[in-house]
């Protein structure tokens, strides 16, 4: 049994977990950021003073043993009335937290057990922490949603206040054979985990190989114009340690999808590094052909992760 810890946020991380969960002899732990302050998660966080549940929910559903009516219900988002934009899974995690005397990690475990997930999901911290950023022009902004909405070049990010790492997340990292960072939003999904001092220290002390799975596309509000080298340098700067492997997509998107993303201010991440740590492959997976969304192919990405594990 090999221990794999995947560190990040919601959408990008969950896509990788969908591939890893079908590989035998892997013990999977997902360590998830808790700085989200937008949408349903942000409202629940502010009104009920629990960590934002959205990214946690995404990871639990990704690791579910099988797609079922229950998983579909937990992913359902209301479109009208006073519940508009709320996700049922978020509300259930809130209810479970209240039923368990505000024990958020226990609520995660109970929902995970109910879905018989193939792995475990932990928050990076259970503290109510907020992300802060300074832009190149000197402006300082607090809150993940506000940071992204500025759509300006980020100089640095930090946590507003202290954050204690969740003990089981630290233990999982210490026991890992492989630690995976990303894919996901560089400044708002991956780095916030590293900003939790206990998480960063555990990653650095661990003898496990560290993998970064690069985003396929740049992200408006965070990494516009960033090349692969930019992503890696920023991540290693916050981590304080070099990565062992870098997994990147090397196939080109169809022109129509490139144009669609260009209209949103995004483009494919340019591979501008000639480095023996880089592992390249066609990793593109397209969701929704009418309005294409680019994701990592779970199966192909998992195969590259296994390759890294065999090199360990």
C-alpha cells in the first residue's frame, strides 16, 4: 500500500481524485484549502462560522465509490428562492457540523462514510482564515473573491491571522510516499495550504517525492501571462523547496476552444522549461462540447502519477 497525499482546492483536485480512486493499493488523502469566501461556501462560512464546505464537498464526491442518486443530490445547486446558489451538499455538511457540536472534521468523516469514499478528505486547517494579497501596484486586498475580482498582477499572498494545521492532515503528509500539489488555482487553491505553517513544514520535512501538476490554462485574476516556469518558481518560492517532478500537458487545444478561452482572458500555459523533472503528455479532457471546459484527463494523469511513484 502506497500513501498519496493530494493538496489543493476543489475543481482541479477533484478531477485527479476521480482517476486515482480506481487504482488498487493506494491510500489517498486529500488536503483541502479553507480560504474560499465566495458563493454558497462563503455565505455558510460567514453566517455559521464554520470552514467553507464547497471544496471539501467536491473532493468527497470525487472519491465516492460510485455515482448514485445521493451523489447527484449532494451536488445539486438551487437556482431560485432563498436557497439560490446554495449547494445541497454544503448545507448537509453544515447540518452535520451542528449535529456534532460544531465538529467540522467529524461531519466530513460522516459524509465520507455514508458515500463509502475511496480515500479520506481533510481540511488544511479548521480555523476561519482569510487570504490576503498585495498587487504589483501596491494595493492590498482581503478575501479570495475580492483578490480574483481585481484581475491584477499579484505580488504576494498571505493568511490574515494565524492558522493551525489540522493534525490528521499533517500526519498524512508525514506518512506519504508521494505528495501532489495541484492542479488548481495557484494563488487561491494551492498556495493557501502551504501558507498554513504546519502544512508547509510537514511537506518540507517529508521524504516523499513532491509533484506539481501544472494547470493547462492560465487563470484570469491570478495567472494571466504566466508560463510554466512562472508557476513553478512561484510555488517553489512559497514552499521553500524544489519539486521533484512536474507533470504538464503538451498537446494543443482545438482552435475554437483556444478562441473561447481567449475571450475569457485565458490561454494555454506555455512550456518554457527544459528540465529533467518535467513529464509531458496529452492530458486534455473536454467537458461540455457546446460550451467547452478544459480539464485534466483523470485516467491519463493518474497513470503519470503512478509512473512517478514507480520512480520513487
